[in-house]
């Protein structure tokens, strides 16, 4: 099955409009990077520890890797699951994929066998690429376990491979003196696949085309003030849309700037990199920002004057934190609201402080269509909160290889239901006021409550289970599992964790707290009243997991 099958295209009249307005310009992502490399071969492109790659070297390596991908049998349209830490090989491999027409499926390093297997299956992946080890976890073994259980996966590529069955990724990315040929790609075709945040059931894959993703990256680079002098620091996982393309690493490369890759957002390392590499732009989730601000307050004296823009998004940013960003970190705050499915909003760099602090900005494209609706899909008035529906030149029309799963997420006429409750102010800026979807955003990671509940039901003695967000100073939101237990039964959090561990679930989804109630509050139609539960757990004493859970 080729990459095109299972992809939901935009209707012809919309596509024609997006072409006519210049959003879709028919240029593939690799062509964009290669044309920068042709102009500035010696300019720094990637910094990863002591490895520094100039544009010429990066594209030489990626071109050679593209040829080798073809040589090992990966054809244009084949999918490869890429789960690499923030290392230069990630960038070289993804560019190689673009060059060879192979489609990278970008997966967070925190995901484990349960999620990886489901993703590889759904994508019909032919290969998996990982690093041998990351944060004490054996990803090479994980990749082989995926290959062993998903028949389509034939190739395991590993950075620093130890297992003889693996192909070495660093060797794949060695420059080659042989000239390589480019796969003549179609800019309307699938370039990459992202993962939807916080979904349950089969993973939801988001296929992005060269045209639509190219537009989004260029435009977000523009509104973020990226240019050839930009030094962007990637501290969030590069597989996430935020650090990859909004504008992220790809935005830095398309602008002729440099991307510095950090293995983690740990404050000491990240702030050291900002100072040492003269970083101009960084993107973080609010919890990371807060940790950095604490570190700066505790250890003043760093020279962070180089930092021009601090982009914060992925989860709600408290206004009192927003107000302090500039004084503590020197850079100007830029709020970012968006999603892997498409829509992106940024606060403008020259907006008044009130807009920067209290809003999540405006959409990047004049043809982004936004509809704010009530529970019956009827538009609410201006400046009133409602659920946001969206369509546009870089918002997908359906999930990739989704079968019937799209019905809930997309309307019949192609609107994507974000599940976010927003208010659109008279000045056009959006304020994200809440969430209508049952998702917890823990430290910037989206987690579906239903997924946790399914595990809780597997624990002996659990009669009813509901997972809700509990405000948390460090994580923004933590996961609180509320249970009704059978008479005489004892249910501990550890038992829930044990079930999740056995299933091979990512650790960041493990609930942080457990609350026992005698009966679940229900709404008028008999559904669990999650709002009441959120209020209950926000104030109540909870039993919590030991230190280190879920990191
Ligand atoms: P993802 O696709 O993983 O980027 O997750 C997208 C979701 O994260 C959105 O639908 C929102 O629920 C949430 N989100 C992203 N940015 C923000 C923000 N600035 N403020 C509040 N929630 C956000």
C-alpha cells in the first residue's frame, strides 16, 4: 500500500484556492533545505554536542542516506517509524526520507511497546529507527520487539547499534562520494506523519503533505522572526510538531539558521546551551519554562541577552507566569497554540503586553477558517466561549489510514473538532479557556483519560474508574484516578501502575494520584460528571505515587 492510500485529500476547489493564493507552491521540503545548502554550504546548520554540521555536510549526509535507504529496499511511499532522541542523526534521516520519498512517522521517545506496535501496524511501516539507548531505556530491544510482532517491519535502524540484526544509522548517514539521484516527489504527496496527542484506541496518525507542511513551516518561521541569524534551541522532543516544524528545527533550516539539539530540557544544560551557543529562539511547554525560571532565580548571573524569543505552548500558560518571562529570561514571550492536525496561532512579536500575556494569538493564515460552536454545533456569538472547529490550507481533512475513526474528529464538511474551548476576542486573538475533550495535559503531554480508565478496570476490586486532571505546580496538570471499589477490596495506585507496566505503556501516562469515592457523581444523562470530579480532587487529599513516577 502506498503512502497516498489512506490519505484524505482536500476537496479540489479548496486545493485550487490554496494554490492560487500561494500557500501551496509545489516545492518539496527537501528541495527547500537543499536550496539553502546550495546558497550557504558552510553556514552552521546543526549543533549536537560536539558535532557541528554545516549545511553542505548535512545535505551530503542526507543525500547519501537517501541512496542507502533505497539500496536496502525502502521505496518511495514506504513508511518508517522514527523514534530518536534529539540528535543530528534524526535530522539527517528525516531529510533523507524526504529526499527518497520515504515517509517518516515521527514518534516520541517516551512511547513504549504498546504504543509503538500499534503505530507501526496502523502506519504499515516497513522500518523502525531508534537510538540504542535513551534515558536508561533499551530502544534497540524495543525496535526489535516491534519488528518481531508487526509483519510489515523488516528493517531496524539504530544509532550506535549493538545488536547484529540492526543496521547502523550513523553508517547510513556517512557522506558518500557517489552522486545521488533525487526521487522526483510530488508536493501534494505525503511528506511525513505526526501523531495526534492524547488519543485512545488505535493511534491517530496525521499525514502532512510537502505543500501544507511547507507552508506552515515558512509562515510560522516568518511570524517568529526566523532568519539566517537564528539559532534555535530544540529541548522538547524533535518528533513533536512544536519542536520540529512550528517553526522548530525545520523552520531554522528553511530560514538558513542553525538548530541546536539538546537531549533534554533540564534547566542547567538548556540554559548553559542558550548562553554558550548564543541561542536566539527557543520553544518550551509551560512546565519547562517554569523550571527554567526557578533555576534563573536561584542561580542568577547567566548572560541570556542573546535570547530574543521564548515560544511557549502545548498547554495553558498561567498569566502570572507569562508576565515574568521577559524579566527573568530576557527573551520576549510568544504564545503558541496549535495542534498536530493543523491550526497554529501565535501572538505577534510586537503586540502590546496584554495580548502577549493573556492570549494565545491569532491564526497564521488568512484562509484559516475558525468556527466557535456550542454543544449543538451552533456558532456562538463573538467573544463568547465555545468549542473550536477549524479548516484551512494546513489543517488535515481526516486522519491517515483511519477507517471509521474520523467520524468523531471531523465533521462531514471537513471541519476538525479541536475539542478546545476558546474565545475569539474582537481583536482576533484567541484565548484558550478550557477543554471539551477528555484529555489531561501533563507536563505538556496529552493523555486520553479513557486510556487510563481502561487499565484501572483491569485491577481487581475496581468497580468504577474515572481519570481527571488535578492542578499541579510542577506539571501544570497531574493525573488523578478516581475509583469506586468493591466492598472490602483495597486498591492501590501501584496496582494500576503494574497493569500499565505489563501492557508496555509509556510511563508519563501512569496516574499520579488515587482518590477513592463511595459513588461517582453523574450528570443529568448519567455520564460521569468529570467537572464535579475535577473540583473534588482539586481540593481533596489524595494518595500519591512515589517520587519519580511517570517521568
Ligand atoms: P498536540 O497535537 O500534541 O500539539 O496537542 C494539541 C492540543 O494541545 C491542543 O488541541 C490543545 O488542547 C493543547 N494546546 C496546545 N497549545 C496550547 C496552548 N497554548 N494553551 C492551551 N492548550 C494548548
